[in-house]
C-alpha cells in the first residue's frame, strides 16, 4: 500500500478540473454480467465506449465492409452514456477511392444508428472513430470525419477520434483531425510484431520520449490508459496472433511450455491455447498491465493534459479489471488529473 500512497499524494494537486470516468468494451458480445453492471455503478463510470464494428477492405469485393459486429444483449444501463466506437483499418483508406468516401460515411452512420436503436434507452452525444492513419491516408480520413460530422450535426452528436502518441509528437507531419477533442491512447507504444519487444502495451521509457509537443497540440485530449493483458504468439520469428488474457502464470503452470525469460515461453508440445493451435518451437511473449502500472501511466501523462474538461478511461472491461480496479483504485487514477 505504501507504493499506492506515494502515487496518490503525487497525483493530487487540487486544480478543480471537470473529470468524467470511462471504460472501453472491446468484445463481440455486449452482454454485461451483474458483477459488471454493479462495478460500473460503484466506480461511477459515466461513459462506456463500445466497439460496434470494424471497417476493413475486402479485396475480393473491392469494397469496404463491416467486420466483427458486436451483438447487443444488454439493452439497458442506467446512468451510463453509450459511445459507439468504429475501428477503421488503414488499408481501407489506402484502397478507398475519394469518390466513395461519402458513401462509406453514410454506411457507417446508418449501421451505428441501427445498433443504437437496439438499446431500450440511450443518450448518445458522441461517436468515436479509431484509425491509425498515415501521411498518405490522412486526407481521406479527415474527409471521412467531415462527412460524419455533417451526418451527426442535426442530432448534436460530436465526432471524436483516437489519437496515438506519435500523432501528437509529429503532428506537423501526420496532421490534426478536424475535430474539437480526441482520445489519447496511452498504450501500444512499441512494435508488437517485433519479437525483440519486451512489452508493447506500456513502456515507460519509450513513453517519455513521446511526451513532446503537447503544449502545441491544438486539440483537447481525453486519455485512455492500459488495463489489459495478452500474449503475443510467434512462429518462425513472425507474429501469428494476439491471445487475450493469457498471463505468465498461466503458461508457467502449463506443461506444454518452458519459460526461457521473464515473459518469454517456448512451446515444447502441440497444444491448443484459447482456440489457437500451438506447435513445438512457437514462442509466446506475455504482456501484462496491473493497477500500479496503470497508475504510473496516469501520473506520467497527467501533467501534459492541460484542458480543464477531461474524460479518463481505461481499456478495457474484463473480469480482471473488475477484480483489480475498484472504487479506491479508480479514484487514485482519476486524482492524477485533478
């Protein structure tokens, strides 16, 4: 508790910011348990960012298509704003002709509205787009955002986007999306596909190198912090898949693997792991975050967020989050921004 106490003291500065709390939901079945509903209420979560679907490019059909649709099972959540999130792959923008941007924005908006109408009640004031755009795709992406803003203006729904660290540090090159506020993703900082990476989710040393130009960045920024774990599965040195919620302790207890380093495991037998067929010689790199790491991330980024109104969120809602991020823990995290 001494570690937490020190962070709590350093995070409190009584600046009287207007802070709301949020959490991301990134599964394909939106079905909240009683425990999850209780957690949302107890921790005073105000915004639930729900991934509705992805947009990817289908080379066979030569068009952009929705994939990974979320099914809506829980249709009523009192006191929580549902914020639809749509992930758009960069290759979609690469292949999409300029002439079809308007059509794509219409299709995205109509699909969002159809899913929102599945809820018994909802108050949606925001739609969030998630895309790791590049210099070559930014004009298309920014045009898409403008088209979406026109569609949502009549209902007074704000369009926001996710912002990655490199898009702040190098904003003169990557461009700034035509919005008023963005959600800074303070995680996924290094190359997950590089087998030499130690922890792509959060690397404090690397994060510090990107804390540049925040004083010049023209958008207000909300912040989403890491609260998840996965294992990176490699075969012949190449990333095959990300396996969610597999930690080092799980592999230490699994006789099909031998531990070669702190978070590196080699498969010695054929096995199935969460539906993935593992072969001898495959490697798994476990990447984990815990409350202290999330709190440390909050302390690091908080001084660089200058806007008075801010949403502080964590990614993403799981049983582990409910277990390890209670009322006191969420307060400690939020206090870093106050």
